[in-house]
């Protein structure tokens, strides 16, 4: 039965218990964050000698310039200086229209910086010993390459993947081979803060348990979504999980059906990676639930289980919750949507 194929209009849906919980006041927590617009410097190639210009860039932003040239643009360190400069110049010419579009979309980056700063305040509130990044570095890179990255010192934002889901570049075969439409639908400016804080979640608690049963992996994914919601309590849930708004509404409407998919088919204890990948992680849809059902549906169920567990164990810190055994979470939650 194609349960997700029909549109559902809900006059009011409370997707998250976040709205019912008191959000901590973090306004007095000091976070120092500086934004460097690296792409502006890179594309300001008024110098006649690009090699000298790149050297000047490296003096200004030494760590990221090296990372950008070697890891993002794939400039081979063994190349002669003139060859490397020629390669970078070709990229600049080819991506000039992308840079120009980013200049319009991100004319004022301050609101995004403010959102990220507030997210980092919540990180510091919950994990005071975590070393926060001190800067945001924005850049323009290949559209089929890296996006948003976390380094030791910076949140690094690839603006070329935040120009709006309908941007012409994302319709090209080159990009779609790497980022199909169900992924590029999230290439909006609003996802910058989500991606940045999600990178911090994964730095705090690197993913593990890839050899564990599906239900354990679902709960591990749910933990990370729960933690992300604590860092970004004002962001709507559909953005945190990467669904369309209607997809999340439908998921809640059919929450019991989704859980039955795992229970009745005896999927929860599966360890077959080829099957597990259909239910957690990036995928265009969940075939058994119909054309409109999003992928990553196991993470949605895991998230609901973790919410119930957290609500029953309010004295647990987030550190303790994140370290809790998935089996313990499942047993105590007694999830029956």
C-alpha cells in the first residue's frame, strides 16, 4: 500500500518535544567567531602574477590555503609553480559565474554567522570542555567536490553547494553524478548552520557500530539527531533530518506503519549491510512505503526512540545519553507508536 503517495494537510503538527521544553539561556556564553570570505580573495585576481598572488593568499590564510589547493582543487604539490598557477587560473575563469551568484546570495553573511554562533553557544553550554572553532571560512570549490568541512580551527563552508536547490549548476550531469536531486534539494543557504553543527556532533561523537544490528545503528543515528536538535533548538526538525517538510509530516502521520516495517519483517536485528543501507543514510526513498516516503527512515524511528528514552531519563546529561547502550535505550523506551 502506497501510504506516502497522498498529500496530507495538517493544520497543526508538533514535530518536536523541543517546543515543549525550556530552551536554556545561552546568551551570556562567550563565543568568539570570525568569518573569512576566502572566495572573495581568491577571485580578486587583479594581480598579473597569479603565482605571487597565491603566495600572498597563503600568507593571509596559511593553513586553509594549503588545504584548498591540495585537497579541494587537487593541485599536485610536485607541479611547477607556473603549472599550478595556470590550473588555478582555469578554475577561477570557469567558476566566475558561480562566484558572482554567491556574491548575490551571500552579500550579507552576518545572519548566518549569528545562527552558527548561537549554535556554538549551545555546544559550549552542554560540553564546556569542547574546543570550539574560532572562525568560519567560506570558499568556492568544484561543484562535484567537498561541501562543508570541520577543521581543527574552523568551520569551512562551500558556498557552491548552498546557492538554492533550483540553481542551474545542480541540474548538470556532472553534479548529479555526485549529488542527485534528493541531496541537492538541501543545497539551500539555510542548511549551512545545520551542516556546521552536524559536523561538530560527529566530531564530538564519531559514528560507530557499523557492524551492529540495524536497530542499534538506527538508535545511534537517532542520538545524533537528538543532539543536533539540542544545539539548534529553533531549527525545524525536517531540516535537521534533511527531509522535505511534507515528508516529515507524513512520517509522523505513519509512524506506526514505519515501525511495523522493521518489526514485522524482522529487520531490527539484521546485520546485512546491503539491506541496512536501504534504511539509514542517504537514499531517495523507502521503497516499501511508497514513492513519497523519504530515505533514511530508520534514523527517523531511531530519533523517536531516543526522544522517549531522554524524556524518561531527564537527569541524564547529554554526554551520558550519547554514551548509553542502544539496547538499554530500546528496552527502556518501550517504543510503540
